C-alpha cells in the first residue's frame, strides 16, 4: 500500500506478504507494483513471483528480533486484507503483533474483509488500522472502518483524486492526505487538501500532509498555507 513510508514516525516496514491485485482508482500507479517489478528484475528471491500475491512464512517472527520499540508499517508491498490471504496466515501476523510491544500500522482498501473477519481478529492496543480513501466515491469506507473493534483507526486520503464531502470524524484518530507522485501523477487541487485539513482542525483530529501531486517529492513540496502539517498521534 502507498501509505507514507516517508512519514517520520515510521521506523521500519515488515512485509510477510508481497503482491496484490488492483481494486480501486488509486491502484493505477501503485508504488508496490512498480517496486516489485524492479526487485523481480534484480532477481531478489522474495520477489520471484513479481507482484503475484505471495506469503512469506519465514518473515512472521521478524518483529521479535527488534528489541527497541518500533513503529512498523505492515505490508507496504501488498494489501494485508487481500481476499487470497488465508485467515490462518492473518492470525499468525496478529499473533506476532499481539505478543510484541511495537506499534503496528495496517492499511487496506479492502475494508469489507475486515468487517467480515472482525470478530475473529485479536485487536491488541498496539495495532492501528487504516483505510485508503482516494476519491469521494469511496467515502463509505470510513463508515465501514468505524464498525471494526480495533482500538485505533486512521484514514489516508492518497493519492487524493477528488474533493471529499464533509464527513464525520468520530472514532477516527488520525488523518493523512497527499497527492500522487511520479511521472504519470494525477492532479490534486489545493482546495481538496485544504478542505480535509479544515475538517481535521474543526474536529481536533491530527492531520499529516504528505505532499502535493507531481513528479519529485522535493520539487513539489509539502507546504500548505505556509507550514508543514506533521501532526502524528501519540502511539503506545
Ligand atoms: S490495493 Fe494497494 S498494493 Fe494493492 S494494487 Fe492497490 S495500491 Fe497496490
């Protein structure tokens, strides 16, 4: 998933699953797909299947080896709730998260699967579950997210492809937003990002602005109305 690996608070990524299938408008220029292809061309064994969904059982215990507390982005190279990920494998990932004290950030576009499995998933307090909403037509994903028993929830509006209607932020602990990057990036209007920022201010929700749309993060920048918006909630 294209969550902000560049957000300063993320210490490391953990990818017990790689590969995915496109499901939504935001998938068009998928970073994980491009990166998987590159690693496949470089003959990296982990990416021997290129972008085909692949489970890496040997990765399941990796967080136990990190002694100091870390903020871990889980499955940046896939979608953890992809329909082909078996429940047993998901439960093994949760087992590791439940038994280590790190903070885990999970992100999905397949929010319906969370609700389907929610009663079976052991949500410990160190797990944050997020949903991507890249276009207003998917705003309903926020309401579905709120139905989960997870303790901490966040939304990432990226790559932001439309204006977003006013939405209820109750139960949402963090909001990230940003434009698309890369050669084929789609345009994000300033007013779209400003509207989301203003909803966050009004409702006292931490807001992180990742970047404007365009090629080259440094070039396009990430200043909105004269300042950086780097708000990060307090993790465990
Ligand atoms: S769901 Fe995420 S990882 Fe999967 S294709 Fe779409 S953007 Fe890529």
